[in-house]
C-alpha cells in the first residue's frame, strides 16, 4: 500500500483532488522522534517534517483562533491546523526548531497533571513500561483485570487497545495504582519514562507567536467514562492552571481520546472553551451556519511511520480504498 501512494506522489497527484476550499484539515500528532518503539510508536522526525512541508504547500497553516477570520475572507485555498497532545518533550526538541525555521504555526494541548508529576499521563506510562522492559507473553493485575492481557509484539495496536479499554474505565486514583503496580511488577525505573514538558518550558512556549496552547484535561481521563462532577474538575482545573501560567484565556479543549458527548460539549462551552477538538478521521466542513465560537473540530490522528501513509490517512485515501475492497 505504501508503494501505491509513493507512485501517486511521484506522478505529482499529491492528493490535490481531495482538497476543498471550505474544509479545515486538522492533523494530530503526539510523539515525534526516531526511537524504535514497539508500543505507541512516534512519527519519525523526517516523516513529520515532510508532512508539514506538504501541508504548507497546499494549505494555509493557521491557529484555531484564526479560523473565523480566515474563512470569512473568501480564501482561495483551505486551511490546516497542526496539533499536538500530551505535552511530550519532543515538541521542544524536535518540533519547535523545525517550525521556527519554516515559520509554521501549531497548537499544543496539555494535560496539566504532567506539570505536577513531571511524568507522562497513565496511558503513556503503560506503553513506556512495555517498551522499557523485557518481553513478556501477558500481563495480569487481578485487582483490575479479569483475565491476562496478551502482549502482542507483532500487532502491538491490539495490546494498546486492550490496556486503553482497561484504563478508560478506572478512576484517576485507580489508574495511578494500576500503572505504579505495573511499573513495580515489571521492574521499570522511573527515569525511563518519556520526558514531558515542564511548567517553565510551557511558559516559554506560550510566549512564542507560532504556538497556541489548549487544554487536554487535567489527568487525561476519558470524559465520557467518568461522573459529571469529575468532568467539571477536568475541564476547569486544567483551564485555570494554564491560564495562570500563560496569563491569557484558554479557549481550546482537546478531549482525551477524542471522546465527548452533547452534555460534555455544553459544559466545556459554559466554562469558556470555544474550540472543541474531537478525534475523527475527516476534515471539518466550514458552512455558512458554522458557529466558530462554539464549534467542534475533527482531528485526524497520525501514528504512521512513512510520509506516504501519513498523507494517505490524512486525506482519507485509506478509507476510500477499504470501502472499494469491501464492495
């Protein structure tokens, strides 16, 4: 499949037929580095750079706060937004120098608990533990799991999905017990966790005009899986912390795992969020009736290892091919 998309690029198709002027393309990244990770692998640095340059060629790269002004100016080409979740140090080390060199804007969404713990959120801790310890066949914690989770090194996404399902249903306190117990059982050292952005580094990033900061909740809880009172805390506490650091309003909320519902959206808007980021592999269609100040924006989650696959996924080509095959 990679070869097919590579031929398309060589023939200069560049996926341009899939661009529409009234669409806003939002591309989501998490980690950008060249570490050979099995579980939750990063997008390689070169792949990320090539993808950004491609987007910059065919799209206007903007911030969420600029969407209304841009689409009301009768633009000749669509806009794209490049976003990051989880606050990984990769943003400082690998992303920022490249974006400054090419003067490309981007959005960072922080789950603010990492500023307190100086460690990644619990879902990422699990992947770090699996990547940093010797290979095992399965993992069982009888306090939280009814049957062992198979550790599939050939198809790691299956293992990731199983752990995600387990963690999504646990309270914040229980998630922390789960990850700490797993770390102890598998003998991983705390210093082997992925590095995250510090409070001081975030303050410096906030002063960069290329960067727009948003919330990713406080603890990265999946908001559709927790009580309403906890949802309120996740939304308000993270917003308050970020506003104290930046001394400006936070208007972007990137829902953890992209999950929300109408009630959560209404709570977010009531608490001052204007741009509600969900994860779904399609662009946002900008219509005349679109409410820019309380709108939901879809983001295409990128985790591929080759530029051709990143772009094919971004423009929905993989989905189109799968639909044809199903017929």
